[in-house]
C-alpha cells in the first residue's frame, strides 16, 4: 500500500501534465477541481476547529478526528497532487524558455 501511494504521488501529476499539454480543457478541469477541493478542505477544517473551540474540548484526539472525514482526505490528497502538477508545469515552462 505504501508503494502504491508513493507511486501515485509521482505518476498522477506527470499524467495530469501530459493531459493538460494534450488538450487545454484538462487544465481548466484540474483548476476547477482544485478550487472545489480548496473550499471543501478549508470548510471542513474551519468547521472542525470551530466545534472544538465551541465545546471547549481542545484535546489532540479531538482535532485529529478530522482525519476520519473522507471528504477532507480526498480534497487534501487532490490539493497535494495538484500542487506537484503546478510545479511540474512551472518547471516545463522554464525549461522551454531556456531552450529558446
């Protein structure tokens, strides 16, 4: 399982970059998904912290309960992969500019 996670962290951004170069609509789709993921991730984080402060139960186990939320995990995972995708795009653009 660890190998699968590590390989997907490497290969998904590369595949995303290839798709975005193939057709520009993929770039827009990836950006839209990132915006939605950002809102979900931030919303779940804010609500979880608000509930902990409201109920005055500031324990480490209380705040870590957010990691059991599947939407939090999926959106956070996508944002991590999307960040690597953006870095790969930036690197490829810089390489293309230096080769001209």
